[in-house]
C-alpha cells in the first residue's frame, strides 16, 4: 500500500516538473519582452514629456485669456518689467509649475522655460503689433508662447525674431510646442517655424505669425 502511494507521489512530481526545454523557452520569451519594453520606454518617456509640455502651454493660454478678460482684453506685455510670466504668476492666473518643460535640462537654473512672442502685448501697438486680443485678425495663426530659452540677462522673455539668443529650439524631437493666441496648442516642426517666420512683411504668413494682423 505504501509503495503504491510512493509511486503515485513520484508520478505527480514528474507531471508537475518543467523540462529544461520549457524553462529555456520561457527565459527566451522573458528576454524578448524585456528587449521590446526597453526599446519602447524612451519613446514613451518622450511622449509623456511632450504631453506635459502641451498641458503647460494650455494652462498658460488660459492665464492669458483670464488676464485679458480682467484687463479690457489687453494682452499681457512681454517687454515690460515684471515680465509676462511673473505678472501671470503674481496675479494668480497661472502656477509656477506650468513654466517648466520636463524635456529641458535647465529647469533648476531658469525660472521659465517658455518665451512669449514679443511682437504682441501691451506697448506693441501701431506698426509694432497688437495690444488687445480682438485686434488679432487670425489668432489661430498668431504665436503667443513657445518652447524657447529666455533672452540674455534674463530681462526679456520673447522670441521677437527667429534668430539670436531667443531662438526657438527643437525641444521635442525635431520640433517644438507652440501656444497660439486663440488658446490652442500644437507641435510644430522647427524648420516649419523658421520658414513661416522668415518674412515679417505685411501680408506674409510670417507677419500674421508674429504680429497677428
């Protein structure tokens, strides 16, 4: 009787055990899955950072809209002191947290990772640009804020021209995120930004992009 029980127990153990081939196959599957995950992870991280940046710009856009609503439709000035982002923060239209693009390495040393279009805002009336939201002929084509480093000496945060120390940068792959005056945001290839903004003559796409009229 005991011998029969022992035989049955050994048979159960043999039935439960994995063969060497099965173990090797399982290890290969795990290795392949780990490789796929390691390849996909950087792309996921980039997409997450870009999405966060777009969200930041949307919040900044809401801040511009709320400021205009409270100030006779004025566009907060990019040229005045304090700068536009300090005004929006100090008056509680935006949080400081939205000023940091997660794709930048300079977060700890710069108070703001975005630049405002210096051709719009209070003080830019007449031939220089527009001061109020309703003055924009096509706000969906007029840049408001974009991925760009601050200007020299930290005094003026503005793109102004697509060149110089406020030059827009390819922060997200080969492009950057832009907030337009109507409040929508989008990723744009860097080469397209410079192609559009190359000419600022009246009637050109660049003039609309920078001046809003």
